[in-house]
């Protein structure tokens, strides 16, 4: 019988094929008590299984191809550490010895204790790590029960084998690299879960959070995974199947066509050049930015260099080497290095939750840096030193007050003096910009533009702070609206203020990477877009077929409309035919 399930889309595209349902070992373990004389052997059985999984994780890490995203090895390491935690490596042995539980029972009892602890946690990042603990336990259980995850050989032909699971460990996700499965769908997971992160980097259609897909779908049943809409269709009718095959074919042709755009100059129909820049988190991300022809880096989120190091912050040399690696990789194209935007959903250490009642409104980004001037000076010196090797711009996040800009400029002057004293080179003309991501900043531009060389609009936070929506909170995610008239007015005003002051303005929040919003932003006067490299070619395609005078007319109408529903209708009606 045909039915449809709705989940959270995490990786785009359409996959059609037969379901391969992975059983969840944790749901199926047998419970029995072992005889006293069997206790030692049972503990040994558990130890062996744990050791085998640890070895497996080591060998998966050493087999990673050199071009694997760095998250892969970090995830394998995280799973190894979880497994070696006494909660999982010692406590189950106590349960075997004292209560004479069998190894599987002891392990799932500990898993339940861990899950109960996680349920108390409010931090969404930490809460999502519950899935990692479950995945690690699942691996051990599969060994104990002799049902290690068997990844079948994929079928040949046009239709793939699609994985349906209660949850998939990131380590298991790596198997997708070697075997061309078409996609996957899971009962658990959120957009920030590690599995979702790995799926996105593998670029296969995926949906998480389907609640009970693994119970409702039978082995070998036909399924369609629509990773764009987050919809999973089970046992589709021949008409629906045909429709999705066409859609999939169209999407493939579209991707092929897009790839051809990488080396073309980005100009509107009326020949106005537009700069498409990349957002990166790590120096390794420059490879993808180069592949899609990015004109430079519009946002380098340096905080990723500082995160999860358990108190060991990178020194000036380590930072300089990372920043210089990006400048070198971009071979003469500009690199915008954002100073540390730590705090809120990006704490130094994911294991140390913030004490602040409202971390997003607390001591984060430039506020934190100004409170820690020695640490900030170290970063400023490292950025300045990297600027000697290619065009570099420095970007200050989260500014709300003029005095924050003045204090930062003062510290940059101090960092320059310190480098002069050491005889080290830097670009004396280094451009200094500010992020406009707090409504107060968007409304204070007259004074801000006198101090800054460029502006970059961080729409992710601008929307969060304008609409009072915590951007990490699922329960209010439906209210997070880039097309809210208040947001559009602030973005348009900022672009106009930059134009009037004669300084460049870019958008580096997610709005810049949404092809549906490209013409609206062009109509506002935006000429620099910065986004994740995976989005660059789709946005480029929209720009190549945009006519600026038409864009201006639509944008004028949109800005005069106070109603988001009408704004959406206007944008849809004005889209050029595909
Ligand atoms: C933004 O806020 O739009 C932005 C680009 O910065 P981040 O997402 O890192 O906060
Ligand atoms: Mg931001």
C-alpha cells in the first residue's frame, strides 16, 4: 500500500530504489542472567566486542582517503572516546558481575542510563550527541549478537538501493563513499546531527527525523526519497514513480549544466559583474571553493580553529599558518577573515555548556574578544601576518556599538606596532569591515560607515535578532522568515547605506545562497554574494539570467508590500521560466 512520510530534509536531490532496512540491534537484544561461573567469560565477551569496535574505528580512520572532509576523522575519534568512557567500558562489567546480566543486557541498561542523562540536557548540540552514544552501542551490540551491519552490494541499473534505518552512525555513513547507495532515510536525527553533516558532505539525497520509517517500511519495498521536500514515498504507483524518474533526470541534467558554469564570468543579462564568494570553516574547504570558481573567500569562520580543543587555544603561529594556507590556496583572490565569533551555538568546548541564561545575547563574538584583549591581539597579529601573502580583509562580527569598532581599531593599531617591533611584514592597507547582523547596527550605519572599509550582512543572525527567534530552536523554526518585511527593510537599508558611503557591501548569511532570493538581492543593489561553495553554481545560474532593471522593479514592489505571502507570490511570479 502506498503511503508518504514527512521528515527533515538534510541533503538535496531525488533517489528512487528498493529499501534496504537496517535492523536496530538495540531494540532486539535478549535478556538473561549468566551463571556465576560464566561471569568472567561474559565480561571477556564484552571486552572483546568493545576492543574489536575500537580497532574497527581506528582502521576506518586510517583508511580514509586524503581528501575526506576533516569531520570524518573527528567523528571516528569521538566514537572511540565515547566507547572508552567508563560509563560504557566499565559499568556494564559491574552489571555482569553483580547482577549477572548478559553482556547485551548490561550494555543496553547503561545506554538507557546515558539516554536519560541526555534527556535532561537543554543544549541542542549536546543533546544531539545522544545519537552518537546510541550509534556506538549499536556497533558493539551488533558484534555481540553476530549481526554486524551488513551493507549489501548495491543493485545495478538506474534504480539504487536506499538505506532505511532507525539511525545511522557517521562511521557507517562512510561506507556510502565506497558503495554507491542512492540515499538514506532515518527515524532519528536533526539537521545538526553528525549523520546529517556527513550526509551533506557526501551529497546524496537524505531525510532524517521520520519517526518510524524503519518500522513501517518492508525490506525491498520501492521507495522514493525526495531530499528537497523531506518527503519519503513508499510503494509509489507507476505514475508517481515515472514522475519522480523524470524529476530525477531533470535534476541530473541540471547538475551537469551547472558544472559547466564554473569557469564563466558572473554577469547579469545587462552585463553587470557580480562577485560570488565562498564561506569556509577550514582551510581544506578552499578546494571546493576553487572547484566552483569562487572569486575569493567572503567569510572565513575562524572560530572552528578554536573549538573543541579543551582549553588549548591556537597560538599566533598556528593561527598564522591556517590563515596563510587560505590566502595561498586562493592565489591572489581576496580572503575575508572574520575574527573569532565564539559563543552561543559555537562554544569553545561542546562539553562545557554555557552558564549564560541567553547565550545568543551574551558574551559572544566581538564582545568576548574585547573582554579578552590578549587573546584577541594574538589573533589580530596572526591575521595581519597572513595579509603579507595576498589580498586579505578583516571582518568584525556582531558589532552593535560604535565603541566596539573604535576599540577593535585601537587593538589592530597595537597589533601592528607589535609586529613592527618584531620586524614582521603585513599589508598596511588591510581593509577592515564589520558584520551587520544586529538590528542596532543596521540602524546605526551613518556612523559605522565612517569607520569601516566594507560591510557584510550576516542574515542568519540578523533574522534571529530582528524576529527574536533563537536560530537553533526547532520549536520556533517556522517563525524564522528571511522574507519578513522587517528583515528585508534592514537588508535593503544596509545595502543603500554602503552605496551612499561608497563602500562595498556583501551578504554572507544563508540568504545569499538561496537562488530564489538572488534577484531580490540584486534589485536591492547587492553586488557581492558569499555562500557555501555547494550553492555557488545555482546562484550563479540565477544571476546569469537576471536583468537588473527588472530586478529593481520587482524589489521595489516587494519592499512596498508589508505581507510575506504577497512577497512570496511576487517573487514566484517574477521568476524566469526554467
Ligand atoms: C550570519 O550570522 O549570517 C553569519 C554569516 O554568521 P554565522 O552564521 O557564522 O553566525
Ligand atoms: Mg552571525
